[in-house]
């Protein structure tokens, strides 16, 4: 006869167990800026193959190369092994006072940086939503801090249940573009937000413009070409369109021209060729 106990009725479970993880208050997330880094959460000692985004719920976490850290850095997580050797056994500590104000404390020899500013060994500084954390040198960005209290009510549930919304990438006449992370994979995308009220001078004009945008989106979603930014998904709600786009990193072409003063003839020809291909593909689909 089996020594196993009979199946227990769920009514006999403690109330806190029945409620499950929702009991824990998520106060933030660390989102990885380097491709091999997993996102960090309440189960931080994970391999790279484990699910990437887990909510931060404990009041204190330590990060470094030592095995007793909450999150242990390994060489495989970082593309540049030279940087890994500069990390301390305990590099920094993340803490919060009962989920209110998050703080980061630098415990390292070579430095922990927030938005390019060095904290200083033994010193603390508060973390704000979308702050970027670099290790050892200010340009080696590793994480973005996402404050749950800052983002939970700004975007529709259709967006937040699938994506974690992060920093502003750009802003134009039609709206703004933000960096987002897909929750289950932690892949990075760009999210373009078009506020419908911007174009609702009259209800008829606003409705017409919304239809035109939707028509353009439908066409672009059918395109698949290296010279055309791919649209993965569109969330259409009453007040805005949220377009999940392929993330193209490297900054604005205009900023590059200003920084360099001019582009070479070879570079200009190559860029112009890509634009012509993109227009051709777009016209074929019209």
C-alpha cells in the first residue's frame, strides 16, 4: 500500500497559500540591456535558459561574482570577458524601504554607475523609473530599472500584460516611441504611440485620419524586407494606437550627420539605395 497521504481538499489550505503570488507586492524590475543577461526577479539564481522576467518582491538583493549573491554574475552573461573580470564579488546592492523608495548601493572597487554618474563605493542613491545601470565603466550599460508604481496605470492592459514599457526613445509630430521588453522572452522592441486626440480637430476628421493610419499599418504589417521596419503587433484602443515595431538601434541618421559633419559618398549611396528599395517595396503593396 502506498505511503502517500490522501489528496487534500483545497478548502483546508491556508488562506495565504490560496492567494498565491498575488500576495507579494512587486515594486520593480531589472531589465537586461545586454543580450545574454536574463531579467532579474524574486528568483535570481537562475540559468540563462530560465524564464526571463520575474517581479522584484524582496526588500534587498545583492549582485556580483560571489556565489552567495542573490544574482550571481557569470562570464557567459557578458559578451566582453574583459569587463567581467572587473566586477567585484559583491558589486552592488538593491534595496527598498517596504516597497516605497528603491535605493542602489555601490559595493564595488571599480564602480557602479546610474545614468553615467558614479555612485561611489559604500554610497547609496535612489533609483527612478528607467534609470540605466552600468558596471565598472559608465558606457558598459547592463540594466534598466523599471519602477512598477510609475508605469502600471499609464498604458492599457492589452499592452502591459504582454510588454514591460521602458524609456523614451524619441518623439515626433505623430507621437512618441518607447523601448519595450516582451515579458515571456525579454526581447526588445520599439513601441510607437499615436494619440488619436492629436488629430481629432473634428470628429469626422479624426475618424478619417484614424482609418488612414489603420490602413497604412495593415499594409506595413504585410511587408517583410530588410529595409523596412517590421510591425509585429498593433493594439488599437479608444484613445491611441500602440504599434510594436522592430527595434533599430544606433540613433537618428540626422544626429549622425551632425556629429560627423557629413557622410562620405559611399555611405550616402548605400543609405539612399536602402531608401529606394523601401519605397519600391511599399509601392508594390499598394
